């Protein structure tokens, strides 16, 4: 098949799945099957694209022009392909999990839920394939809006409040800051196409550069850079599959992906490194890493803790971009995949615990590990991957980031990363500890009682995925090398 | 000079009438004064050579306006309440508007100046060519009906709009006959 | 002949003007409504006819004269009719002429268009 | 002196008559409806005539899309002696908007009006509606300053009447109409004063001729006063911020169909007149000389954007909220003018159109809600998004467009406006613009939450609106989405219009000479 | 000479206006307004002669005819409180 | 300011005074009928401004004298005032009376619905209505909005 | 006003005169001040006077409201129809010259007469219609309001 056909198919299939969900709202099995098939086909498309183009950058496929030199256009390049693979691949897993979770938990409005879910995936793929900032921004907003009903799903006042924060910050920052930045860029450069090495080099005065970067950095609210991180914990009111989607697959990854794209293709990492315009961003990212880890430690609600952990981990990627050295950027790119796999495992485990026991607070989970061994094992693997211990995927990205820090001459960032790892240990391991080792009367052992199959199988799979990623990391790095602009 | 004196006298009367209207609380008196105002206006228009306008003002002011106003008062109330609101803001607004207008007058051509742009650009065409082009003694009629006939069509449409508007607004509810029938039943 | 007409017309016009002013003064100075009604009719009919006649004489036998005469006739019909209607209305709504000595009505009438005392009914 | 003057003339074809037919068709419909007097005929006649005028407007738009203009001499008298109709890119665009809105709103009106207005008024109502359409189009199409006033009054008078027809639902429609009448008449009178002063200094009423004769008169105080009066007078009609007092009540209490039509077109036509006078008659140079005025309009526009948005946030009635949002959105358009560049004007023109269709969607949805829920107070329309999925979805689309979310029409205009701000070097202004659209997020989202996340009110009818309401609503909603992605039509038309306007009459006469040369062949 | 008449008319007008403002009763005002109408008719006629174009007497003629309507309307309004024939309704109500 | 300038412009200023009187009535008086009367005065003053634009000193009304057969007599000696403002004002007067009649019709309906035509009273009634609405609908929203 | 004999007689006299005068103004507008609008108003005033003195019912028997409503529309149609006829003849809208292409001013005369007639009809209709609407409403005043 033609490349363009594949690209459109990968976006159209989830969209069709969305409409199918709305049309067949009443027939649950048919609906879920259609979605599942669509997820498989979408992944197949993305894989086919990957097989076809490898890590080269393809020319633009222009749909139509919106403004002069600003078309709706798509192309394939390594970073986007990686994101697409992660998003479409994990959709299959999350979908299976979501079926189990929603049915096991007796949630309402399934059709709306799965429909919006599919819509969000379509938007994420649109982000991945965007070949200019305008297209990306368009899908970025679609993603925000399609995930809003998911966050507000429960319809309780609390959920509405959370969803309001979610939408307010994401829509607010993107319209107020990111849009400004995009239009500014357009005014300066006359184009918004992603080009290796950036499009701003000769068009902007050095004094304005940090301001523009700031508009982007804060405008991409989905990257959860402090102080615009509050939407992420607020969105924890959503059902867990949504949290998994938000925090691992679609939303936050779309944010940091955009961040990387902006750094690499709009500013150009060399340009950033030369001017040092991103230094402040590096410090801010470092602050976010440490601060949110500290906050995470104080959270008792498991999902909240994971949310702050995500805030922290996302800033790794921002840091990678801000460091503006080749290795750091690649490290950031790799971290998208590694963190996605690790964090989705953690969230799905949290959801499985909730489905099985309806417990949300860590302090209530003492001794649960023996009742739900697979879940807690998977949680452990995911946690270790996030912490960055070999032989798990997370270790590679941290390593690359440290190398990148050294390359950029910011050795202090190595220390930041180390401290962050220690903090990770401090807030993630106690959960497992409580689950396995503490004896407690709160959850007396009455034999293994796991959540339904659909709830524990997916986290187990992704936990294994974390392991596999450790061994395939080399190829991912090779795959991403072109974005550094270095000859391979 | 005679004209100027007549103008000024008429004006004084107009302005005093207007001031009297401001002060009157009896709506009936207000309506009568506005009738007189219209008479004075018509006289002024005659002195300013605008006989057609005076004619219209006479027909409207004496014939229709008064009747309509009286009809309204008959259906509403006869006097106004003294206003409790402060007059400062309206006065400021009015003074400001007036000041802008006075500022505007500073560069105006002198009153009655035959060399003013208004007299030299289009007017000669109407006054000289209409004899051959339309051949109607009343130049106002020829402009009204032919040169700017479309404006007059619009004017007719305005009257038409007002007509169906009044019908729409007053059609409902309390038609006299309906009420009468209700009373009888 | 022209001179004669001129003199005649001027006399008419001056006479008419005089009647007009007099009736206006009467309107202002007379004490109550009924007496003012009287003053008004002087101007309405007398002054008007003299002035119209003066103008007719000035213009000679033209369309203008026809119009002037028409005006005169109309005013002659409508003026007294209107006065009659006003007086009738005032009488019916209860206003009565002041009679007797000391026709100082202003102070006795409540100011404004207030209700008359309905002693007449 | 009546010498026999032969009339030399080549017969005109129907195509030559398009400019006048544009006005004449709706114009004649109104008296025909009244003359025939059949209630059942009124709506079909109105609809057919608005459809015809939409077709004509499209043909005109195509004819002038190359930047040329069409001049039609009414009564055969060459301008400045006679009245001229002059169609160029700028007004063909607005004409298209007006006739398209009328065509879309009329099917919607059929059931909405039947619900909100007593049966015996229907024929007169549609006659009035057609007069309103005529008036607005006449204001836009004409090239004669005084003719603007006449048609402005046709539209205004019919608008007052249409607004007052809301009195069958809420008696406040009457006072709203009265206030509108007073303010509208003051505005129109100011406008007349302005034209009088211009006539005094130029001796002509034809806009192009006026412009020629105004060149170099920037220092003339009479002209300056005329400018002030025209801007303030039309500003009252536009509802520029401090002059907006009539708008919220008028929009809130008017019948839904009327509100839809007015919100989409009436202020737009007035803005067009402001543009026409500022740029074609007074010329950009003059407006720039008196830049103090631009500095007045700019801050007022900003004030409108913020103050009106803030008020909108605190409303408990959906319809009233939309009315305040309209005031805020007018602020955007005025800001585009104040920025004084081709891009800024393009933004104004684009927003003129986009806001028109956006508000059409939203107010039609309001009409549907009124039909089913009785009123549009937030507590009455709770949960109606689920009961009326299509209406709810249309509200979401319209709301997103109001915010300026990409993929909707509102985004395009916001983009152009911010771009204009950057091009003018006002990057802080860009930030203010986008910050104000955050306020739109607040007030739009409140409605969306009420519609979808609350439990429905027990008294409401929980069925979808009739098809005749849904179809026009969704035509507008899809237009909202379509024009958010495919901008060729809208941007081309708007930028041609803006180019023409910015060039003042100089640009116009250059084009006209070229067009005249072309026409000779 | 016509000037003399014009001045006389002016003086009369001013005096009549005084009565119109002062009232005190409604019928005074009606009377004054009616007289003012007559004065206007005459003034317009005089003005035609004064400016040398007496062929615009139509306005005066118009006023002569129409001013009466205003007076009748006022009286009708005062007697019956409405422009329509309300007495029937009053009878119906009583 | 020379005397000549003063005499040449005093007319305009008088019009402005009249205009502003009318405008003042509109904006300051609370009675609806009086507002309409004020609007009329305001508009009439504007009409006078227009007419005075067309006035030419020593001119006469723009109607050509005719001979007995109704043919126009052309006399180059006669100066005519500018007829164009007259035409415009004819239209404007018609518009004015149309507006007046609409306004009065509205006033009648307002009186029927509100039982008053004083702006102050009506504002009070409307404020009370708004307050009632706010109480009813606002509190219903209060818990959840 | 049954008992106002004087008024009734004078009114009968005047109404006819006023209508006559209205026709004069209508058709003499080319030569002297006046035209369709003024004539329409005067015509309407004649009927208003009749209505005032003889009562609304009497005047509505002479001139029933439905005819008035038709007149309102008819005038506009006559005016616009004149223009459309010019278009049919192949000229611009309202180009009266087309009515007599060989002698332009004759065409103009014809056109002006038609157009003025249109204005007159509409204005007569509208003014009478407004009077009917106003006079046909019963006041809601109690006696105390006076």
C-alpha cells in the first residue's frame, strides 16, 4: 500500500471506531470487538509504515493549505514513528484492560467512553504524523477535547471539578501561549514546517528567543512543566484506563513529544545550544523533577502518587530537549517509550487493585500482594523500570540523559537525575513493600484473588514489555539517531 | 438681513419652546408645544427656501404627529414623574456632543455662501440640466422622484415598515371589538 | 388706481396687524379663559380677514388670490368652529365663566390642567 | 424647454441587473406577502426570495473575486448625480453572509416562529423579516452615503418590530425594543449629522466621489467632526463597547429566529459601513492622521473583549450569555480595524463572517432549547445535551468556534488577528487577545457542563428538536467546521476586500480604471 | 409694509406662546395653539410676499385645512379620553 | 473671531443649541413619550442644519417659474438654493415620523404590560424580575455550578 | 360626538375639500411644493378627521381595514413595479427614460407620476392603518388616573 494510504488509514481507523461506538452504543460486544479490530489494524498500519520507511524522514503529504505556506500536512519521521508505535501499540493493551475494568467495575456510558478513547488515539496519531506545527496544534487541541469527556466520565461534582481543571489548563495554555508562539513563529519564519535544524535560525533576535521558547514550553501544557502541572493530578478522578491512557500513551506523551518536536525541528538543538536560550528551561525541568518527586512521596492516594511521578518523569524529556545535546535529545526520545511502558504498567496495576478491592489509598494496601501476586509483581517491575534499574527499559533512557548532560557540559544535571532516581525509589518501592512484606490484619490472606483476567493480563504483558525494551533499546537509539542531525 | 432677523427670531422661539418642553411635566402641554414647535419649524424652512420640506413638516407636524401623540397619551398617562436621576451625566454627554459639533463648525463655509462646495459641485447639475433631462419645474420633485428615485423607494419602504410594524405591535390582545364581544358575552 | 389699491391693501394689512397684536395682548392679559376666548376670536377672524384681504389686493387677479381666498374661507370656517368646540368642551367639563366683581381668576384656579370643580353638573 | 432628447442605450441583460436584483427580490417580497395576505404563502415566498438572493450574492461574489468592482447606476443617472450601487469584494462578501444567513435561518424560523409568535402575526412577521434582510443588504451594497441611511432605517425599523415580537414570551422584549429604538435612532441621527457635514465639505453624496474630494482635507475640522459622528453613530449600531447597552436585552428577549438573524448579520453590516467610511471615504491616510481615533477604538475594543466576556461568565441565561459574548466578539473585530494593517482588516473581515456563522449555530440551538425546555436558563437546560444529542453537539461545535479552537471557523479569525498583532509589532497585544479567549473558554464550558454533566430538569421535553430546526443548525455547524479547515474561499475574499479597503479610494480608482478598460471590450 | 405685518405677527406669536406656556387650564392652551396656527398661516402667506415668491401659498392652505384636525383631536381626546369612539364601551361597562 | 465669521456661523450654533436640547431630553428625561418628543426635536434640528447647508444668500426656492402653458421660464438672474438637501430631508422627515409612530406604538404596549411609562418605574420592575429569575435559576445552579 | 352638530357639518364640508386638496398636491407636485408623501398624509388626515368626528366604526365602513392593508402594500408594489418595468424594457431600474425612449423627458414625466402615485397610496394606507391601530385600542385607565 501507498505510504499516504497507510498514514490516513492509521488515523481514519480509530475515527471510524469512534463513530462505530456511538452508532452501536447498545450492542456492547459488537462495539468492543469492532474497536479491538480497529486497534489491531491501526497498529498493523503503523508497523507497516515503520517497515516501509525505517528511520528516514519522508516528504510531506499535503492535504490542503489553510494559510499561505501552512497546509494540513503529514509525514513520517523517526520521533513521530516512535510515538505512533507507542500509542497504537499500547492502545490494544489498554483497550483490553479497559473492557475488563469497565465491565468489572460496572461503569456507565461505555459507548461514550470507548468512543472518546478511540478519538483520542486518532488525535495522538495525528500528532505523531504532523509535519508542521499547525497540524500538530490542530490535533493537540482535538486530543484535549476528546479526552475531556473521559476525565469527566463519572459526572460527580469532584469529577467535574477535576475535568474543569484539566480542560482549563490544557486548553488555556495551548490557546493563550502555544497558539501565540505558533503564530509568532509563523510571522517570523513564514512557515511552520518541521525542518531538521529548525526554521528560526536567521529570523529571530537572541533576546526574544527565550521568550518564544517560554511560550512554547509553558504553552505545551500537556508536558506538565511546573507551574502548569496541576491538571495531571486533577485528572486522576477519571477511570483508571483513562489515567493509563493520559499518563502513558496519549496525552502526556503528546505533550513531551511536541516539546521534542519544537526543540528539534522548530528551534534546532544546535541553535538552542549555541544561544543557550534553553538554559532556564533546563533548570526549570530539573526543579520540576525534584519537586514533584518530593510531592509524590507525600501522596497516599496511589493514583495521585503516580501522577506526580509522571510530572517528574515528563520533565526528564523536557530536560533532554533543554540540554540540547544530541545524546540528551535521543535520551528524551527513548524515554517516551520507556516511561510509557513502565507507567502504563503501574496504572493498570493500580486499576486492577481498585477493581478487585476498591482500594485507592496506599495505606490500605498492606498485605494485598499476597492476594494479588501477579498484579503486584507487575507493579514491581514497572516501578523498577521507572526507577531505572537494569535490566529494565528505564535504565537506558536515564543513562542516555546523563551522557547527554555531560556532553552539554551541565554535569550538575547528572546529580539531579541521580537524586531523582533515589526519590523514585523512595516513593515507589514502599508500595510493593507494603504489599508483600508487611503482615497486616487489614487484608487477611484468603487465597489468591486477582482482578478479572482482562485486568491483570495487560499489566503483566506490559511488565514483560519493560524487560524486552531493555534489550531492544540499542535499536531504538539507532532508530532515533537521525533527529540529532548527525551522520549515522 | 431681513431673513437673518426672521431666522433669529424664529430660532429664539424654537429654543424657548424646546426649553419649555424640557420643563413641562404635563404630557398634554408637551404635545401641544411640540405641535407649535413643528409650526415654527415649518416657518423656518420657508425662510430657508425649503418650501417642500416646510410642506412636509406642516402635513406631518399638524396632521399626523399630534394625533398620534394624543392617541398615545390617551392610552397611557397624562403627566410625567419628576426625574430622580442626576442630570450630570446627560449634561456632560450633551455638552461633549455639542462641543464636537461646534468644533466642526469652525471650518464650515459661511452660511449662505454661494461658493461653498455644496453649492458648486452637484447642485448646478440639478439646477441646469434637469430642465432638459426631466423638464419638471419643481427641481425637488425631479431629484426626489428621478435622480434619487431609489432613495424615495427606500423612504416608501420605511413608511411601509412602520405601517406593518405598528400593525404587528398593536395587533395582539386587546382589540376593541374583541373586548366588546367579551363584554357582551 | 394702483395707488388706490395699494393704499387700500396697506390699510387692510396694518389694520389686520393691529387686530392681531391686540388680540394677542388680550390673550395674555385677560383674566380667565372665557374672556381670553373672546380676545382670541378678534385675531382669529378679524385680523385674519383683513390681512388676507390686504394680500389679495396686492397680488391682483391671479392664482395666488384664489389660494388666498381659499385660505380665508377655510380659516373663516374652521376658526370659529374650533373656538366653539373648545368652549363647548370647557363648558361640558365643568368650567364656568367668572361673574361678578373682581374678575381675578388666576389665583383661584388651581395651577395646571387639574380637574375643575364640577359645580356645573 | 422640453427638447426631445433621445435615450441612447444598449439593452441590459439580466446579468447586468444582478446588483439591483439582489435588493429588489427580498424588497418586493415584503409587500407581496402583505398584499396577498395569505398566511400560508408568507413563508414559502420569503424562503424562495432569500434563496434567490443567495444565488445572486454568490454570482456577484464570483464576479468581483478578482478585485474588480461592478457599478450599477440606479435610474440610469451616472453617479455622483444619481445613486450608484457598487459591488466589490468587501461588500459582496458581506452580502453573501447576509443572504446565506437569511436562507439558513428561514427554515429554522418556520417551527421556531410558530412556537413563539401568535399565528395571526405570521404573515406580517415574515414581511418584516424580508424588509430587515433588504435593509441590511441595501446598507452594504450601496455606494451612496445617504442611501446608506435610508436602508439603515429600513433595517432598523423592521428590527425594532421583530425584537418586540418577543413580547409574547417575555414582556421585556417591549422595553428592549424601545431602548433599541431610542439608541438606534440616536445613532442614525448622528450618522446623518456626519453625512451632512461631509456633504457640506464635499458637495457630493457618492462615496467614491466624496473620497476623491476629501483628499488632502485631513486638517479640516468639519471633516474631523464628521468622522467622529459617523463612527459614533454607526458605533451605536455596531454595539462598540460603551455603546452596546441596547444589545443584551434586545438579543435576549427577541424571538429566537430574530436573534439568530440579527446576531449573525446586523452588527456585521454596521461594521462593514464603519469600514467603508473609514477606509474608502476618509481614506487610510486620514484615519492615520487622526490616529487618536484608532487609539480610542483599540482600547475600547480591548475593554469590550474583557468586560463583556467577564459579564458573560456570570450569566445564568444561555441566550443572554451569548449576547454578551457577541459584544466581546465585536471587540475583536474592532481591534482588527484598530491595528490598521491589511492583515488586521483581513482578520476583521474573516471574523465578521466566522462569528456570523458561529453565532447562527448557537442561537439556533438556543431556539431549539427554548422549544423543548421552555427557556434557556442554565437550570432549565441541564442535561439537555443528552436528550437532544444533535442540538448539544451543535452547541459544542459553536462553542469551540467561539473559543477559537483549531478546526473551527473561530480559530481562523483568531489566528489572523494574532498574526496581525505580531506583524504590527504588538506582541503584547497578541498575548492579550489570546488571554481574552480564555474567558471564552470559561463561559462556553459552563454551558457544555450544564448540557452534558447535569441531570435533566424534570419539566423539559426530552426529545430532539424538529428536523426543520436541526438541518439549518447543522448546515451552519458544518460550515463552522468547514471554514475552519478550508480557508481558501474566506481568506481570499477577505484579503481581497482588505486590500481594496486599505488602498482607500486610490486603490479603488486604479482597479476601476482597469475594470473600465476591460469592460470596454 | 409686509415687514410691518410680519413684525406684528411675530409679536403676536410671542404673546400667544406666553399664554401657551402659562396655561393655566388646558383649554387656554388649546385656544393659544389654535391661534398660533392661524398666525402661522398668515405669516407664511406674508413671507411669500416678503420674499417675492407668493406662489407657495400651498403650505398656508394646508395649515388652514389641517390645523383644525389637531384641535379636534385634542378636544376629542379631552372629552372622551381616546381617539376612537369610546362612549359605547363606557356604556357597555356601566 | 471676526464679526463676519460670527454672523456667518451663528446660525449653525443656534442649530446646535436646539439639537442638544432635544438630545438632552432624550438622554435625561425618564418619560417614554417625552423621550420621543425629544428625539423629534433632535432630528428636526439636524434637518435644519441640512437645510441651512443648501441655503444660498439671495436665493429662492428651487422651483422654476412657469408660463401660462406650464413651460419652464429660464431666467439666469434668479439664484436658486440647493435642492439636494431638501430632498434628503424630505426622506429624513418621513423616516422620523415612521420612527415616531413605531415608538409610540411600543409605548402603548409597554403601558399595557407594565402599567407605567416612566423609565425609573420600569427599571425597578425589571430589576425585580431579574432578581426573581436570579433567585429561582441562580440558586438552582448554585450547588452544582 | 353625536350632539356636535356644528362640528359634524363643518367636518363634512372639510373632508371633501381636504381630499380634493390632497389630489391637487399629488398631481400638481411637479409644479409646486408637494408630492406623493404629502398628498398621502393629507388624504389620510381627511379620513382621520372623519374618524374623529363620526367615530371609528363610521370611517371603517367607508374604508375597511383590509382595503387599507392592501393599499399599504400596493403603493410599494406600484413604485417598485415601475422600476421593474423599466428593467423589462432593458434599462436600469427606475430609468424612466425607457417609458418613452424617443422623448426622454416625457418618459420621465410618466415615471414620476407613477412613482408619486405609489408613494401616495402607501402613505395614505399606512397613516390610516396607524390611526386605526391607535384608535382601535381601549384605554386601560381608571377614572382616577385623570
